[in-house]
């Protein structure tokens, strides 16, 4: 019996030690992990209008990951433009904020992908009859965030499907600005990630109608500094652990993201 107790204690100590080795020393010493976030992209991350508290899928996923790692969580609010500099300079340990995994970002960050997404056309519901299929978008003004890959993806789609009547792209300051311009009639259609549309359509009933399917496959990931191999693996295992124990599925259902699920976390799957 004593041998069993000693063996169990040793195994537990080895497990804790192994986890501590995988985490960067500063995180272990600090006892917390710092994650960058921009809370303006519901349902991924936003501030609850009633309480001003951080809310959303990414917020709850981050909290669940921290519990898996046995550390506290410190959210560091920043701007989208500061994501990569924050990682490069070590101001944060990682970015968890609806951040799309692009190959062009892999020089600075390694992405632990946890969600599938894709750019989706949508229009005002009052004009849905004009846009029964995506072909109706040819020659129209389409707005999307200029800070994403959407401009080039829209251009590629337009070149393939619109021949001599291309889509007229209008750059916007994020998806909220695109929706504002759509309501004002300054553009005919807009594009944003299909992970956000169901939530936005619930918030604004009868306001929008999706047109067609997503025009490209993308992945959303946790951006970790390239040099932090241990943290990358720990994050990967934490996400896979949440998938295995059902936490991931529960959070997806809560935030209407079930259709965007991954079966397993991946590394740098973005193109």
C-alpha cells in the first residue's frame, strides 16, 4: 500500500514538473498567462453592454485554457495593429482574439488553430430579392475590413465569377463599419467572417441576409511567439483537452459556432 502511495505521489510530481517545463519560465514564475485581446468582435470577444465585463467565445475559451494550464489569466487589451508587435516584444505571451491564421504571419507567430471560418457575403434583408445568388453581386459595391485578407479574397472571387463586370471593393475600418455603410446604402453588400454572422443576425433581427456560402476556408488561432515551442505544444494540448472533455462543444453551442468546429487543434493550417 505504501509503495502504491509513493508511486502515485511520484507520478503526480512528475506530471506537474513536465507541465512546468513546457511552460516558459516567466509564466510559471508569474503564475499567470498574458493574452492580448481587442474586445470588439462579437461573439468572439466584446464587452457586455450591461456589465462592461469581457465576454464571448474567446474569453471563455481563454479562461478554460488557463484552468487546464493551472495558471491565472491576464487579459491585455490592445489594438489589432499591436498584435504582432506585442508577441515579438514579449509584452504578451499570446494573442487570443479572433485572430486569423495567415501564412504571412508565421515568421513572427505560430498559430494554434481552434476554429474554422470563412469570408461570407451578406446584404440588407430589405434587398434580399435583388441577391438571390452570388452572381448578383457582380458589379456591386462590396465592403469589408481592409485589415484582413478579405480584399484579395473578394478580388479573386470576382475575377473567377464576374468576368467583365467585377465587384467594386470598398475598404472599411472593421466589420462594424462595413455594417454601418451597408445600412446607410453606401455599399450594396458586405463581407465578414461566417463565425460572426449568426450572432449579429440574432442581435439585429430582420436586418441581414447571407448570400451564398463562404468564399474561402480560413482558420482562427492562438498566436504564440515562434520561439516558444513549449508554449505552442502546451496550448495545443490544452485545446485538444477541452475538445475531448466536451468544454469546447459546450462553448461552441453557447455562442452559435457549432458549424465552425474543428475535430482537433492544428498548427499553422492557415494559408
